[in-house]
C-alpha cells in the first residue's frame, strides 16, 4: 500500500481555484496557469467534480489532453455527480458558504453510493478527456459539509464508494484510492476499519504551519503504522499564508492574522519567504508524499517552485520551535 511510488515529484497542483473559487477566472488565465505548472515540471494534478460543478475538470482536461498520458499522474474525486439541471439559487455548502458561486451553474448530486461513484468516474473521464485515472479520493465525507450527519455519509461511502474503488483497484482500472477531506476524523475512522483498505489520503488544511496539532497526534501515527501516505492540500491554509485573506475558505479571524504576522516576522528575520516555510514544513513529516498548492495566476507557480527549492536556514526552524509557533512534536527540516 501507499501512493508515494505513484507520484512523480513532491510538488503537485491542486485545481480547486480553477473551479472559480471565490472569483470568476478567465479561461485563458486558467489555461496559462496550468501550462506554467507543466513548464515548471509539475506532473501530478488533482481535481474534483465539486470544483465549480465540473469546471476545474474541464479546464484541466483541455490542457492535459494535449500531453502524453503516461507523462503525468491524475487524481479526481467521487461524491458529487454533476447534473444537467441548473441551480436557480446559490448552492449552500454549509461552512463553506458560496465557495463556487462563480462556477458552472449545474446542480450537484451529493451521493457516495456505488451507483453514484461509478457515474461520477464516468463523467470525470469525459470532462478530463482521458481514458483512465491514477488515483481517486472519496470527497468531503466530514463534519464541515454535513455537521452531525457526517457519520451517515461516511457509512454511505463505506458501503458504496469504498467498495467500488477497492474493486477498481483490484481490477487495475485505478492504481490507488483514499479519502480527500478537510477533517482528520473520517480518515481516522477509515484506518480503524478491517476493510476496505485505502492507499493514502488527501488532507486539506490540516497539516499546515497554522493547523497541524490534531493530525500530528491523532491521525499521522496511525497512517505511518499502516504505511498509508498523505498528500497535503491547502498548504497555505486557504491563502492566508501566501498573502491572502482567507482561512478555512472564509475571511481569516484576528487570532489567525496575528499568528500569521508572527510567522512572517520570523521568516523576514531569516531572509526567507513564508511560502518556503509553509511548503517545507508540510513536506517534513515522513507520512507526506506530496504537497499540492493551488493557483489562479501563472506567476504563482514559479513562486511555489522557488519556495520548495529555497535554502531555509536551520536557525529558522529552531526559532520557530523556540517561539512556540509549531508543535513540539512536529518533524522539521534538518531535524531542528
């Protein structure tokens, strides 16, 4: 088990922003951003039907369909089926509000049954313009979208999506599967099952400089023990660690702004970028196989590549620990 051997590098690209998250992005800007990722050597791309009701998959497919299929790794997600019917009002995504209000107008069926899973995969293949997927994540069966009903959604996925994806893996149709969530509990629950067995998980926003304690103490020891790898999504905590104003897909509260200010002051003291600190921190944990920041402008791709390559002094990590800005148990680059 594990997904590390499937991934072509430690830096991938998360396409949620290309589903018009927060703002309407022109098609040519989306294409240029994806081409910039390709030109900078990114060969792992993650997407989902949820991102703009298929918009991100469509945009990604337009670019990747022109590339040799064996030259990149592709993952998408199941749990949302895009319908032909259009929404008449802004969809309600619980804590996530009007996250993709600028995306395609199509309604989404939120369902994790076996039938919906197979239907979702078929649709994704069409939108992506490809004949196969490498990895598939079971999307958002967690509290942030379902509140107290999340266990019911998890059970629907356990008896539906989990079994379908396990069968597709056994048949060689996909290479790996797991969960793609913003909370640790669904992954913890999955790892506690006797079956089915996931290969990895995509954890968004829960192993970052700003938020890592819970995953570090609860989830990651289980994952390491079972040889299940993590892809870190949202390494910039919805953008607030990269100069934005969003945290957890909403406006960042004062306490988060204050903590980011302390982190920035420390990076400036040591002459490094905060993006470098964010990416290198997330990748320092031995369970992390890759990190997949998203972007909507081509220039951001060069920033991410440079941030990953930047030489970060050991004194920065020591000061980060000394100032209590990371958990005492968090692995740091250079074992600081």
